[in-house]
């Protein structure tokens, strides 16, 4: 069959799957995305890159994404819609990069490119991020672009100055999008340095200068602006004990359930020496997969559905699996048929999950924090004063829609809570282990919103601040429960200062 026809058919099939997957989870968005939206809108309003005006806390780990959304807001675009449009753009862009992977390296064949795109476009770990509002699609695109461009330059005896500078730009953009981009940049730059005795330093230095020329000024700015070497989210989520690593191992095991077929195919050729002889110039792909995976395990994984931390690795895993499958001896038509069957099997697996509430799509479908938080936030905006203060565990959608000054009781956007030592950090859910009820009450918020998005009458044991707040006699003296029936029929439970009740 003509290559152009194959290309079009593969792309159409992937687009159908992408649309179907995202329609099946509507109106899901991730609550954490609204943290980025709030930073972006404060930036656009002239308050700076802050969660609360006047408080410099780096409660995001995706500078470039926030900046893009902020610029969009300045231009009059709606941040929420823009995030999903860009999510679709970069998701499809990643698919197209895989489909053209054979143009970047002579070691990647056209069939391997098509199979890799099929594998990625039908994988339920990749597809939901189009709708999420998060930076995942952008970062995944930049990781794949950087590595493919590195492979492209590796086949040139003497890349031009311009090409090496462009590589540095790609690496810097990835590092501005996620801190893990520094890991990708480091591995690529080391690979450039090790390439050839006479050209290695040139290949490294030009790319590094371009990278450093963009990233170092940014790093100096954020260090001066926020005052800490690492983002506030790092201090909230990451410890240094065995429990955290054990949690990361469980996260990896869970990921291997939907990614089992891809992982198994990728590992088959490593049982022989043929892969290393034929594809040693692509060795950076498995190296990145291994080291990045080790990093994910060490930091304890993530709580978000659809394996956010592993998603940037998926295109590389799909590409490695496709190359491995194509490299096996046997009729090439049989390989194509096997690849198509695998993709259909993955689609069927995702469908099975939707019908039977299995792990991957079950976690997405039950995640209604953002949609409920939107309703709660709108109620607060309509029924509170602009100068009032909210304390909540739902730090995304509720603060975004309420527009109230907010104490993030989980600490992502609060310096004090983020830096509070927790003895058993790593045993609980990532990002949900810190809190400080005494500190929260000392700030006398006007509203205390315990539990998740719809609130809780009694403390939720998953949230440390809730338990500590409820145990304080002063809380019961100063606050009174309000139970509100929302327009949707949902019931909101929230505590409000008693003195405000007397003023109503």
C-alpha cells in the first residue's frame, strides 16, 4: 500500500480514538490545572506570578505553561478553553512527531514510525491529557522533539552552529516546562559530549551555551523572586525515606498494567545482541527510559490519574516497542498486522475499563473535584465579600472561581505548610501529607473548607490540617457549620466565622 495512504489511515484512526477517549471522560479536568490558571490570570492582571497577590510562593512547576496561558489571557483569550486547545495541539503534535520519526534517524523505519504513533494514539495513559488543562501534552511534545532532534544531529558528522543552538533551545523549553526537563537536557548534553573525540566538545558546548543562555537567567530570576532553590511543590511532596521509594515502586507497578504490552515488546530484543549491533545509535532512548523511571520511583510517584509522570516517556516507550517489533525476523506484513492487533487490544482494554470501572478510567471518572469545585467556587464568589479569606484543601478550582485569598491547607501554595517537617512523609498520598491546623487557625480565615471539593462536616483523615483544626477548641468557638444546597443538588458543607453570621 502507498505510504501516503498508510499515513492518512493511521492518522485518521488515531484522531478517532483521541476524540472518542476525550468525549468519554467529559467534562473532566484536573483540579491542579486551575492552580496554573490562577497564577496565569494573576500574572495577566499585573499581580505577578503569584497564587495570592502579595505572596510570592512558587506553587507551580510549569513556568512555560503558566506564561503561555498568561499571555493568552492578556490577549483576551479564556484560560480554561485555551489550555484544552493547546492540549489538543501538542497531543496531535506529538503523534505527528512519531509519525515522522523516520525522517530524524535512518535507524527508524517508516513502519516503525507508524506503529509507534498507533501505540501512543491508542494508549489511555496518553489520550486523557488532551482535556486535562495540564502542561503534560506540552512537556511530552518537547521531550520527544528534543530527543528526535538529537538523533537527527547525531547522524551528521558536523552539525551546523545553528542546528546545535536550536537543540539547546528545545532543551531549555523542556526545562522551563517541567523540572524533569533538566534530566532530559543533562542526558542529551552528555550524549553530545561523548560523540566523537574531535567533535564532542563542539557538539556539547554550542548546545549547552544555547540552553544555559535561556535557562540560567530564568533560574536566577525565580531564585530572586521566590527565594528558594526548588519549587514550593517539591518541599510539599518529596521526602527522603524508604517509604517514599516503596510508594514509587507501587506507582510503577500500577503503570505497567496499561503499559504491559508495550513494555514487554520493548524488552524482547534486549535478550539478544542484535538490537545493540543494529540500533546502538538509538541507545539514548532506553537510557532515558531507565533513568527517568528511576527518578519517578525515587520521588515517590504521583497521585493524579492517568500516570502524569510516566506520560512524557510514553512516546519513547512506543517508539522503542515499534522499532523492536519491526526488527524481529519474519514477514513485514505479519509485523504490521501484529502491531495493529496490539493497538486494537489497547483500545479494547480502555473500553473494558470504562464499562467495568477498572483502574485507569475509573480514577478519571470518579475524579469530579474540579467540576464540583467550580460550583463551590462560584457560590463563594456570589455569597462572600471580596476581602474574605478561604482555607481549603481543594486549591485549584475553588480558589480560581471564588477569587478569594486562599490558604492552601495542603501546602502547595503555602510556604509555612510546605516547609513543616513531617516524620512519615512518603507513607501517605503524594502531595496530601502535609498540613498545619494550628497555623491555619492563627490566620483566622473567614471560611474553613475541610475534606475535598464539597466539604466535610468532620475532619477527613486524609488531610492533616483538617484533623488538627477540628481538635482545637478555638475552632468550635469561632466557627459554625453552614450546609448549602447548590444549584446542581450537591450539598456543600463549609465552616464560617460566627461573627460573620451575626452581620448577615
